[in-house]
C-alpha cells in the first residue's frame, strides 16, 4: 500500500532553531472552536432523495389538468437517454430516515435538507416555460424543492408520515448520530404574478393557515403596499423572476420569519442554511441573527451568496452584520478548475483559502463544496471526485457533499438537465460498491475522528501541480493533535520527503495503518498512490520551536480578523 522509511540525519540538536520548545509557555492553536466544524454535511433535495412512503405522494394534487397537476412532470424536449423532472417525485422524511445509517456510515455528522414549509399545490402556469437546460424558467414547475414557501409555519404535506413529523425526524436523526441543517428562505415566497388566471396559494403568505399577504397576481410595480394591507409584506420592485420580493424594511416581516424559524428550532433544527442571503440587506440579517441567538446562543447559520468574489460575500460573516458564515463560492470555483476535467494544479487553491488577513471573519468556518443544486454538478472523472473529496475532508472549512456525488451522479449536468434527478433506494443500495463512495468513506472517517482536521490551523508546505502537503494543528483545552496531510492527484504514485516543521514523536498513518517513530531532525519519506491521500497524526502538543513560531504567527493573523 504505502512505502514508509525514516532517514536519520546527523544534525546536532544543541542550538538548533528548530529544536524542542521545552521552556516555552503553553499556547493554543485552532482555526475555529465552532461545534458544527466537527460535522461534515450531506445535502439532500428531500423530494429527490428516496421515496420512503408512497402514501404521502399527493399524486392527485393539482387535478387532472396537465397544466397544473403536480406529480411527475417530465421536462418536454429532453434528448434521448436523458431525463429531467419538474414535478414532485415522492422523496420524504421516511426515505431520508430509512437511510440515516447510510449517510452516517459514510462519515457525515449532519444532514442539510431543503425547505420543509408548505408550498403551492399546483404547477405554476405563469412565467417562461421550462426547457431542457434552461435557467430562470418556472412555467410548468412545482414547489418540489421547497423554496416556494406559502405558509412558513406549516409543514408541507409531501414530507411527513404518521408518527414522523419534523420533530420526530430530527429526534431520530440525532439518535442515529446526525444533526439537522434546515434550509430557510426569507427574501421571497412563491411565484406571484404572470399567471393567466390567479392560482391558489401562489403569491400568498399565510401564518398557520391565516392569510397575511397576497400579491394578487399583480406585477411588483403594480403593488400598493401603502394602501393595500395585503401588499404590505412585499417590495413594489421586482427581484428574482416572478417570485414575490419580501420587504425587509417591514418589522412585521422580520417578526414573521423569526417566529416561523424559531418553531423549527424548537422542533430540533441544529443549524440554518440561508437561501439567497444577498437579496436582503445586512441590517435584516443582523436583527434576525440576534433574535435567533437570543433564543439559542451560538446557533450556527451559513448563507448562500452566489458570488465568486470573496470581498463580496465575506461581509455576511462579520459580527456587525450578524456573524453568519457562507458557502465558499470562491474556493468552489478553484476546486472545479483543479479537480474537474481542466485538471489545473494545486497552486490554484492557496489564493482562495484566505488563511492570512483575508476578508472573512473566519475562513475555517466556511462551508466548502464543489457543486450543488443551483449549478452544474462537478464535471470530473471518478478519480477527480476522489481527489476533490480528499481535499475537502482534510483542508480548512466544513465540507458539504451534494446527494449522489458519492457515485458521480449526473456529473456535469445543470438544473433542468438532470442536476436534481431522483436518486432512489436502488442507487443508495448500489453506492457502497462504487469507488468514489469507498474513497469518500475512508477520508471522511479520518476527519470524523481527527480534531486537527476538523478545527485545526492550516499551515501549507506545498501546493503545486499534482501534489499538496500541509499541516493541520489543534491544541486547545487539553486536547492536542498535529496532522500532516499528503495529497497526490496524479495517476502515478509519488514519494514525499517531509522535514519542514516535522516534530519528533510517534506518528500514526490514519489510512495506511501503523506507526513510525520520528526523532529530532528526521525525515518522513512516504509514497502515496495515484489519486491517493495519507494523513499522519501526532497526538501531542506543539514542542518544536519553528513550528510553534509559524503557528503563533497564524494565530496572530487570526486575531486580526
């Protein structure tokens, strides 16, 4: 598997700048102390994961009219051999819970599921017709994805089963070792105008069954919030396609969403993912975060600000704007370049990590990913997915994997071209034999057991071409671990010789197995196979002087953020 030898060097220890740090005071080293950093996240579009209970499919919903029926709506004009669907397909809480063990066994500690609130009961008849590979098209589409909220206080009827509402789901997921990340929306409701005839629920907002706002099938500029009480929740300006544009300046809008999402926290949500966060101002999110955290101190939230420029998305992470983490879109762009078919070198990634004096409040708390439901899936070979996962589960940040990526499902395909296709129990059952799944499980289990990989500072030694070497170091509250990560995304085995900052002690190979005794000034020589990874772990505090100096500097940069 891996060749490992030690090369003893005949350097004297006395007076060496990189010798032991026996008399130095104890220090703390960490990238983050955020509890959620311990848990890699598996993301599912609930309706498209597994149909565990056909009894809640609501197959007759929307009536017989082909324009409004809601279940199983294939996109017209799909090329032979391809598929895409904009209707409900039956995925539900039971399908998710039935496979909690599968998700946990891969090494995940949390599940992110799409919004659970009530959505319209018919397919939308306004807007532009959905076409194969199209974007910003909604005619013929349903709210299967959950983002077209109508009553944010009520659970959508497609999801629960008898005895399995949201509270029961989160409780059982916790029992099986999984936290629940709930996707939430506050900037928009459902599509609200351009319908030939006003449809039930579209453009309407309810509070536990009571109507509080109605767009009335009017274009945004036709609304009269000052004089019509049903319009007061909405801006009179258009935002995204035909979606209602909720008015962040209205205190009752903030009250509505704080109340709605507080109840889902009460039912077991452990964290929030905030959809379209950049479509509402920082002042709204600061107030929202303060009120949520007054109820649940330290409650973790991360937002989707779909922008590849770090300076544009970082302000959401600042304390003065609510201290909300974000999905790491700038790094995602780099991961696609390095691990996708373009095959760029590791040198493209360090500028996107922002480990020193970057714009983020804390880059170690960013959610790292290479694709999701709103963009084309990663276009890569099996080996590309394996390499990408080896990076995500060892480098800084909290990794997020989109359902199906463990088998390269629908790779390279965008929304309305198969990105959100139904996965199903058969694929889940078959996934365990897939090479991407096997490699993902190996490295995810290593991260799951390593505080250094979860929360440690990252100190880069080499990121160039097909090779990457870096340390992750964690020392806090009596727990100490140094991780040395070796990545090879090339096709052939490669040998690493590591001496820089290498601390003496008994290191263990987390994947290859076995231990190695490293003396002062020794070198680790390790051969890593093609598309492979090795992580060496030393369960000891930092004693080497030059390593301590580098980490002290890294912590100093962290304190400046």
